[in-house]
């Protein structure tokens, strides 16, 4: 039902990870995740420069219904955050793989990407 | 075994996201809770509330029975069709349920109670009614549709029979008109004008479809909750329950103390606490910092815990987060709310937060 682009990698906890660009990847939540959460009303992001642990809690997305933690799919340092979400959290609903991205990480260990799911693997894991 | 209202097929056909609520398979939204909320504040929306239970009471002593059963006084109901909001208390003064009671004739009243309380309410009412010779009839044969919003009445009236339309058009707020098995009340749970329509189950899908065709937005339980929270209306089970006195749930206005001779269930227990100085306060809160207020978040003042949020959420009309909360009686005009380990500032405001399409509170304050 929901969109799962083939060019991205995924976690079973519903984050997506872009391909690497100069040691940096972009992170967001999947279409399936935003659909399950419903209208987002608040996003709390990590700070630029903050060190993130693999699978550590690093952001929170809150919908009208509930708050949900976002876990870092890889370890590294926050390179950039999507400031637009502060005033427009609904971007995550409208465009989860585009304007609704959450933050970018400078990878500490590129090999961690090999442990992520591909689109088929995520579809199976999330029943999405 | 999950129960289904007669409109279940309609909800599914409209893309309703179904959830289990109080044992019923109900739509939480049909795509966007936010859009449904705005539809009710700005145009018109409709809710299937057939899971709520209609209970008819009949018999010569019905009025005196209800004067004993309910904390508000049905003596206030003098015109046929007039409605009254009341709590039904236990002997300890705790709230068994909150409900609306309608007066039709001296030997015919109707109550509408919460879905989640329906079974216990019926058992309680039947037990209390034993000595009054009142006939209690649960009306599971009726469906109920709430149409709410500034355009609700205009969009709904043409769909009634001419006789009912004429009567419904004349209704004052909190009055109902009945024609045959249709009962239309100018009541609701959103802070907007509109109708709550009780009608035979078999006729409900046709009305639902006609309302859809008239451009009334189907709305789920999610929008129903954010609308009632903005309107400052309590939710049973969150804001009050059997362990909680109406004196500590902002419901003092529903307690009819006069005449002193009226003995209602729970009166004795409440009398003892009526003027107590240690009753908790029930307040509205507006979040000033960033985040979303949620049920059960703790409130602090100068590092001391002073209370808890009973209903919290994001208010789409205000684009801010609001809550109802129960706090210590000596609380000041501001506090902090613990959100994921952080203390976030909030200020006390007087509900309702939003009604009739507009904010009712001052939204000034830094949203940094």
C-alpha cells in the first residue's frame, strides 16, 4: 500500500537511509510510519554536531495521536537537521522521502550500512 | 467479540482507519484527523456515535427516580424535549458516568450514556430503579449520528421529513424534537452548533449517505477528541471516573444542591467535601514551550509535583498544545510540565480553549 523506494535502505523501526554522499547520509521516517502515526504536529530533532549511537533514540515525532521515538540507523555525528520541520511538521506526512527528511549523519562506520534492510526486506518486516 | 454499528460498511467504504474503542470497531479517522477537525470548526462534519447507548425510562415515577439517580436535577426540565447534562454518582460521590437526559413527558425520559460505561450503567440503573417501578429500556435498535459545525443545521434540515425539519429548525440549544422514532437534539460534543440525531438503525445508512452527498465530512473518534478538548468538555475515563469526585473534575456546575431536601445518590459524600479547602483544582493549560501535552504527564512548580494532565493534546484550531489537568488547590498561574525528562513551561487558562470556530483563550506567550 505505502511507498517504499528501492534506492533507499531501511530499519525495521521505520527509518529510511539515503545512499552515501561524501560520507553523509540523510535519515527520515517511512511513508508507512507517517501513515500509521497520522497528522504530525511536532518534531524534535538532535542538535548539529551531536554524536549518535547506532540504534540510539535521537529524535521524536509526535502526531495528533501519539509520540514516537526515532532511532538512529547508523552511528556518527549530526551534520544537518531539517529546520523546516520546526514550523511545518506536516512535511513529514506530505513528503516523507523528500521535504520531510529529518536529519543528516556523517557516518562513523560506513560498514553499518550493510546491516540495513533493502526495500523488499523492509516491506516484509513492516508488512508495508 | 468486537461490536459493529450499523454504519460499519460505510466507514470502511469511506476509507475509515478502524480501531477498537470500548469494544466497538470504530473509525479513528478517514485519512486526516486534522482536516476532519477543521471541517467541524469551519463547515460541517459528522460522527457515527451509535456505539453510545440510548436508554428510555418510562413510568409515572420516572421524574422522582431521576431526581434520586442523578446529581443534576431533572426538575429543571420543564419543556418537553429539554435536555440536561448530569453526572451519575455512586454512594462515595465518584462518577459512574456522565450523560445527557432528555425530558419528553412526565412518564417518559431518555438518557444517552457513554459506550464504555453502557453495561455497568444499565445494571446500576436497573438496581436503583427497583423501588420506583420505572421501566428501563436500552435502545440498541437506534443509531445515532452527530452533525456538527457552523453549516451543520443547514445541511441537515433538508434531509428530514417536513414535519421533523420544521420542528428541528425551531430548536433552541439543548432541546430535542421527536417525530415517530426520530429524535433530533441541538446538542453535541464539539463546541459547535449542530444536531445529534437518534433514528432507527435501518434508516441510518441512508441518512449517512445523504449527509455525505450534502458535503458533510465524515469524522472519526480522533477529531471528536480534539474538538471536545478544545471545547473544554470532559471525557469520562480520562478527566473523571468512579474514584474521582465531580468537585475535582470541574463539574461543580452540574451539581444541583438546591433544594436541600433532594436526596440524590452521592449527595452525602459530596456534602462533606463541598467546601473543603483541599479539593484539587481542575484547570486548563496552554503549553508555552515546544512539545505536545499528553495524558498523565506530571506538572511541577518550584520542583515540587503539583498535579497531572488528565487530557492533553494538540489543538488544531489554536495550533498549540492544550490540556485539562488536576492540580493542588494552591497552584499559581503557571507551572512546568515534564515531557521526556525536560521541564517545559505552561500557563493556566480558563477553558473552553476554542469554540464556534475561534480561540477563546489568549494565545500570547513565547512559543520559543
